[in-house]
C-alpha cells in the first residue's frame, strides 16, 4: 500500500523538525531525526504486522529487500543480517531500525522509486490529495499511472513530459488555489 498524504505530512515534519539548512549543526540534527523516525517507524503496528519480531534476521532482511524491489549484493545482505549480532529473532528494535533505514536509503531503491515518488509528490504538493481519492473518477490510480507512464516515457524528464505545467493548469488545481 502506498504512503498516504495523512501519513506523509507528519512523517516529513518529524524528520525535518528543527532543521534549518545552513544553521550550525543542521546535518547532525537531521541525522538524529532520521534515526528517531526509523526507530518509531519499526514500532508501528502496520510495520510489525507485516514484519513480526518473531522473524529470523535473515527472514526480516530478505522481506525488506523483496518489498523494496532491491536485489542486494551478498555483502549488503550479510551486513544487514549482521546488525542482529547472531540473535535468533529480529526483535531488536534498534537493529530493525538500522536495517530498515539502510534498505530505504539504498541507491537502487532511490533510483527505482524516483519517478513514482515524483508523481506522488505532484499529487501531494499541488493537489493536496492521494492519487486515488476523488475527483479521480475511478479511484484506482489511473491518473497516477498515466503520469508515471508519461514520466517514464520521457526518461524522468518532467519538463519534457510537461508534468508540473499540467498540474498547475489543471481545473482541479485552479479550483483549489485560484486562477
């Protein structure tokens, strides 16, 4: 299930809390916020239901990589498993958070997910809604999939795909924010 606007907003606020780029110590504060967010995230019911603490470290790591659609190198996989220091289960919350974050920040995931994330941010930022919410007539991501296909067709070049322009001149945007 994709992230929803009502989840995204507080999560980004938590990560960015107090961070002022250019202010002394901002990098460390951002790092601390990311670490704390990952720790909170792995404790969420939705996460623990999908990835129970009774999984072995290997099962946990393999599930996360599979869910991310990333094929790790043998070394990356072993490094993630080793975060659990030989434990029989993946119940160590700090290790779960470190592994989740390492996979979430994996370059292959960032590259593979960039276009999807870009289109999602158009919906969140310009239309202030989830892509499958009304006024999407079918409520099934058809609009999202159209824009993702168009962005992919233009190799991620949102200017050539006329994406931002299309969102800004859309009737929905104009009704929401004026002329």
